[in-house]
C-alpha cells in the first residue's frame, strides 16, 4: 500500500472496518465516514479526488453538498486518529492533496494485504509442486484472518466492489482448501464444510464437485449422485467438472478416494496428517540376545521389502518357550528405520483360556493412533476399516505376538502396502494368505551354551564346561528354560553348575518329562524351589487373575503388601525371568510360567488363600472404581453402593474426570479378570463384582467397551441366578440391559430390563428398580409409546426422590418431561424439565449439559423454539468440549430440527452436517434422525434428489433397528 506498512496502525477489512493503534481500537464513527476511509485505504497512498470519493461512497444518491459531506467525514476521521497523531500535523495520516485526499501513514498494516500475500504464497507453492499439506496450511492461515463479511455494513459502490472481490477470493480459496482436504482424506468434517459452503454459494461447479467427492469418500454415494442431479440444470457439460465426476462415481473410480486410501469409501480417520503421533509400542529388546542369525536375517530382509504392491506379512511359529517373541522384537527393532511412522505391538494371548477378541485389540490400536475413543465404532468390521484408513499411506510395523488362529490376525492387518506385519504363533497359520512362513526350532547346542554363558559369566562356565553343557541340554535347548535356569544360577554365586545339573535331573524324574513343554516345566520348578517364602507366595498369587499384566497397585492389594514391598518382590521375579514387565509398574507372565504358577497355587495354597486374595483385589478395584465414578460423574451417594457392598480397602484416589476414564480404561482387563474370579469362586459374594461392572458401565460410557461389559454382566447374572443371589442378579441384568440399549439392541434390552423389574419388585430392591424403570422408559420412548414411557420415568423419579438421589431424579424428570410433552401435558412437562435442569446443574459438567439438553427437548415441544435452540446449542458445545460424543450429536440434531421447523433450511443443513460424522460413529438411531432432518431441509431448499437420498438412507437404518413409527414417518416424507 505505497508507503503504508509498520507504524503501529492496523486496519481490518476482512470483516467490519476497524482500526487499531497498538492495542487501542480507534472509534471510526458512522458508516459513511468508514466508507470514505475504505476508499482512501484502497488507493494505497494515492490521492483520491473528491468526485471519485463521492461516487465511491454515495453512488447515484449523493448528498445535497457532496464536497461538504466529504470534508465533514474527513474532519471526523482525523479526530479519530488523534491517539496516533497527537498534535503533530506531520503524523496525521489523512492529508489534503490538491482537490482530493490521501491516506499516508508510514507503516500501517492492512489485513487484506496480508490476505493477498498468503494467497500468492499458496499459488507459488502449488506451482512448485509443494506437498499439499504445506499449501493447505497456508490457506488455513489465510482463512483464519476473516472475522465476518468484508467491509460489513459499509454503504456505497466502492465497498460493494471490494466486498465482491474479496468474497470471490475467499470462496475460491476455500474451494481449493476443501479440494486438498479431499485429496488428503484426513478431515472428518469435510462433508459438513463442503455442504455448508455449497448451500451458501450455489451454482459453482468446482464447489459442487468437491461436495460430491466428499460425500462419496464418506460412503454416501447415493447422496453424491443426488447432488449432481439437483444441480445439473445449471452445470456446464465439462468432463473435468461435476459431469465427469458423476461418471467416475458411477464407475467407483478408486482415484476419487484419498491419495493414501486403499480400503474403499469410508469416513476418514480422526487423525490429521500434520498432527500424526508415531506409536512406539515395541517392548524393550534383550541386551543379551544371541544366536538366530540366519532366522533374523531372513525376517529382516522380508520386512525391509515393505512398500511394494501388498502388505508384507511374516509368520513365525514354534513351540512355547522357543523364543519367538524375543526374536520378533529383536528383528523389529533392527528395522525401525524402515518404518518411520511407528510400531504397533499386541500380545494376542493365544494360549490363554479367554484371549482378547480382535475388536478389543483394534480399539487399543485406534486409541494409540489418535482416534478419539468416542468415535471408535462398536463393530469389529467397522473398527478394522477405520484402522486400515488410519494407516493408509503410512509406513508402520505391526507385531502381533502369540496369535491363536488366522481369524485372530486377519482383522488386524493393515491395507497400506507401506506397512508390514510380523506374527508369532505356536501353530503354523496356514490360512494366512500371502504370509511368509518361518518355523523356529530349539537352539543349536552351541547357541544355547552361548546364551547360558552370557547370563552366568564365562569364568563360571569355563570352570565346569561339562556341567554347563548338561544344563543346557537338560533345558531342552529352549531359550526360555535356559534363561530361567541361568538367571537362578547368576543370582546365587554359591550354587555350582554340578549341583544345578543334579537338581534338574531330580525335577525331570519328579514330573516324568517327555517333551519340550514338560522340559521347560522342570526349569520352572528348579527356579521356583529356590525362591524364599515371600517371593514364592508373590509368584503364585500374581497368577490368579487371568489378565495380560497386573499394575503395581492391584498387585499390592492382591498380595496384601505395600506398593514399595510389592515392587521389590516383583522386580526380583523379573530379574529371575519368572515375570516380565511390559510397561513401567505393570507385571505379567509368559503363559507357560503362569500355568506353572497356577499349578503351584492350587497345590500349596488351596481354595482359602485364593478366595482371600480375590477378596482383597476385588475390594481395591471396587473402591478405586467408586472414586473414579465420583470424579467422572458426581453420582448420588445412593448410586455408589446400589447393593450396600462393603469394602475394606480405601482404593486409589482419582483427581478428575479425565484421570477417572484413563484409570478405568487401563484397569478394564484386570476388572474383567477379578469379576471372572468372583463368578468362579462360590466363596466370594457377588455384590461387589456386580457393582464393579456397574461402575465400569458408568465411567466407560464409550461404545468400545459396551460389548465387553455386557458379556461380563451376562456371566455375572447367570452365576447370581444359580446362587439365588437376588441383588447381584438384578444389578447384573440391569447393566447388561443398559449396555444393550446404548448399542440400539432395544428388544434384547427390554427383555433384560423387564426381568430386572420383576426381580426388584419381588425382593424390594428399590435402588436398582429405579434405574431399571428409567431404562425401560427410555426404551418405550424410542418406540413412540410415550404414555408408557412417562409412567416408567415418573415412577423412577419418585423412587429417586425418596432415596434422596437428586442427580438421578433430575435425569428421570428429564425423561418424564419429554414423554409427557409428547402426550400433550405441556405445563406439567415444562415444570418437570426446569426442575430437571436445576437438579442436574450442580452435579458436574456432564450432568449439567444433560439437564440443558433435556430442557431444550421439552421447550421445543412446548412452543418456545428460540429458548430451546439456545439450550440445544449450548449443550452441544458443552458436550463437544467434554468429548461426550453421543450427546453432542443428539444436541446437534435437536438444533437442526428447530432450524428446519422454522424454515431456516441453510442453518438446519449446517447444524446437521456438523454432527453427522459423530452420529455415524456412535449411534445408528441418531444417524437416521440426522439424515431425516437433512432430507427435510434439503427439500425446503429445492434439492429433491439429494433429499430423497438422505431419507432413503434414514429409512434403511430405522428399519434395521426395528423402529416402526420413525420408519412410517420417513416413508410419508418420501411419498410427499
């Protein structure tokens, strides 16, 4: 702008015209004054004649004395610049030059000039074939400068011309940015952003094409084609535009997917390319790794070949204890530089009685790849697709240890050819298509002796070479056995190799060894019998929970020792290779060692000690879960002990909601294990286990956990019923029914909850009955039986009131109010909804947001849409900040419906598209509701084909869920 640039004066044109001197905003006066300033700023320091100023500001409606009007505007603007110029006329930026005026300030800055420079930089980068992420980041920086419509509110032809120019630049740049988003495939709200812009600026071929491609990438092919059909009347027949794109979508052209996609149209992963955090999950390698040179070279060469046309998969099989995991980790660490995007590791526990299902492993992988837990779908197939999408275009090494079957592995295979997979198993996985197979045998005698020498020391082996050879042969040449025996010898300098050999001979005779796994058992026995009493007890008891590893606090409770004492014991067992520590503060067994430890536990301790240990661990887990629930939800005191289960351990203190969710998620496998122990031990009462399952369902309210918790609850319910234990039976069935309701399995949920009501009614278990009635009411509401729903919710509210459970009463009142309003009881409904919001406002942020959402639903039905909208939008923002995904989507749907009912079609589409990706990941019923709202709004906008596509998809979902009333409503919309 001529000589304008750096004086401390700043001007904003990308929104209302504003000016600042340093941090002080200058008062520029009325719109005509601002319009005069805008003309002068646009001249970039050149003189503007008065007639030109008059034409630019007033056009054909000039004032009676235009020259005087200009003089007055300039005079007032000069007064506005006094804080900058003071009394120094030389500093005054507005100056008279001949028959005109000019704006001259040595160093003023215009945001529009910075905008132009950033657009030029983006064009330069594109012309130079820079990475698309760099171009997009420049455009995003440019768009962040806008605060509203350019020169908003300014009159006159000049302002209108500048506004039109800048707006066209803005929309064109946004088209480019959205196109880059589609190329990269890493933006989850792309459909919402493209739809909002296309509706605001119809008739733009490039924008129409971006929207079509975004919908296709999100798996919404019918809607993508409908967008073209609705717009084809005014679109040019350009093969490179929407017309050509339509044909490519019909052919399902793979190049329309993101450049890094391989698994077909799907919603992109929730991790942005420029914020990728490479996972690093490989266990530590062994410093004394030895031998296996040929096998290591073979595996390393195969993994180094990743990046061709298919994912490289290598499968390593061999008997337990042969060193498969050690070799796999050693090779994986050796080829780290080939996989710069990270390494994933999972112990699939194929030899366990209850190995984790692939869906559970996928949930962990997705969280580690940065996907929000609330956006992880419940279905294993959907998780697998999202996992492949997250790894698309990446170079990641995946190590899957101890697989049971081919089916255990297949859902965990990436789709990107840049990735590689290394699988270990005790069985040859012949069904693993395309895998390179390698069998691992026992060590050659010289390598086994070398490993033994590295641990024991060359001097001791040299003193008794014959005995050393006998030791490694007695260990069956199995690396695990050699390590355990050598570690025992290294820990006892007084023990000779000859004595060790004799001990192994005795153990062989004792257990009548006949094969490799029986041989390794002898090595366990030799090491175990040399443990002191405390170490041996710790070794036995830690094997009790069937979990991959146990955290130190849980282990301390199990052993009835302090954490410091427990840590010292367990670290000693790690040093002796009887335990391993996959992460700091967590301890686990090799499965063969666990089996041996359990055998010792059964023989030496008996049922009483196992029961006592289970009791201690259950007390600790439940007390900690109560603390976590209190931090996460602030539940009513009555909810924290639904069965009055007494615990003697204070548990682990939990500071806040985020720590609560993290703790419960990390302990989920231990909780599942202790619940299973309670079911298996008739001497352990089931009330604490049932309540622990209920705490899990309350804190871990994410779809990744629902199936696991439902299965636990089903096992608990069956055991409690067999024992005739009514309270735990009712609570376990309630937990299962609640989990089934949350994943839209309404019929199964209703069946379980009705059983709960019958049990509670017969036994007088009021606390569980109140919760069950609330769920039963929600089920009736979903199916449109509002009178029944209001009756159940009203009964629940009365019970909670009698139990002095204010937060729960508020939740029940919210359910009652909505259903009562649907039956026409509007005054009663509004009063109940307002009481709901008051009761829940003091029960933590999630409860407060829930209260606002309940109130918004009822205010809409009571004919107060603007108040309802304010609460719905507020609740949506609060839920989004708290990462409560389901309720964020529900609040967004409510806001979209209110806009649609008021005929604000653009706002309705914008609100619905903004939360549709959340609903697609969390709730099929919500997804259908949003599609129905979209269909209604698009009809109002004159987009019949796109509306029909949305409504057809909504109908399909409703029919799949068995929601008859909603299905009929959508059919009616389609017919009209």
